[in-house]
C-alpha cells in the first residue's frame, strides 16, 4: 500500500525541471523518444547509487559534509558549463529536413551514440548535489521505522527509479514536438544556443545552491 501511495509523489518529484529532465527533452529533440528512454538508464544508475548510499546510512554523512557537498557541486557545475558551451557553439542538428535560403531542402545527418547519451545522463545525475539532498534527506521520510528499512528502500527506490522513465517519456515527447518547428539553419543555431544557455544557467544556479 505504501508503494502505491508513493507512486504519485515519486512521479511528481521526477517531473521536477532540472538538468537531467532537460537532457531528456534535448535527447527527445535530437535523437527521438526511444533513444532518450534508453539514455535514462544512465540517470537511473546514478540515482541507484545515491539510493544505495542512503540505504546504508552514508547519505546523511555526505549531506552533513560541507566538503563533499561543495566538491560535488563544483564538479557538477563545471560539467554543465562544458556541455552548455559545446551546445552553444554547435551548428549541427541531426536528422531533420532544413529549408535553405535558396528554397532547397537538405537532410541533416543523424549522428548520436547511445553510449554517449547514457554517459551524459549518468554524469549529470551523479554530479548533482540536489540528488544527495533528495535521497539522503527527503526520501527517508517515507520510510516506516517500525518495518525493515532495507525492503522499503528496495520497493520505494524501485518505484522512484521507474518514475524517472515516466519523466523522460513526458519530456522527450515534448522535445519531439519542438523538433517539428526546427526548419532552418538559423533555427538550429537558435535552439543550440538556447540549449547551451540553459545548461550554463543551470551550472550557475548549481554553484549558488545551498544545502
């Protein structure tokens, strides 16, 4: 029963806007819904690590450590700045038909590697200190202390990790709709800069984050 009650809560938490969900949106635009869902495996693997850490009691120690929180925050922010800068400078957008200035239609080449998408999702998840707060401070509030905690972490953790796939489905589907509006090379540049600006902005917000 507790797991059923936790389902809407976990989906609401998973749908919260953030770097990973924007990554799912971006993957939906560029690669499609199915590759975006497969890439979410990287995010789920990162969050599973945090869940395990919380289950064995180390999450609270990480949350209490100013040094650990700061290191994760800086690594995460630098990674966001890096992928944001790459997106900002990019002039490429694969797999769409672009209407050139002379009226001709050109097909942009599709090139994405699932391993790369999975790795990006994993790195965004594992370097997000907000995930530490979620799993070390918020998640344990749903654990009933009168019952074995290991089983509860396993069940509720599995529910939450599945909710991340639901979130990706929603964001990637929105991304697929946005893709239909990208029809010119200028549109590609604008989208890439918007994507880069979001990631770099997220990096700035991460640096300002407090525990």
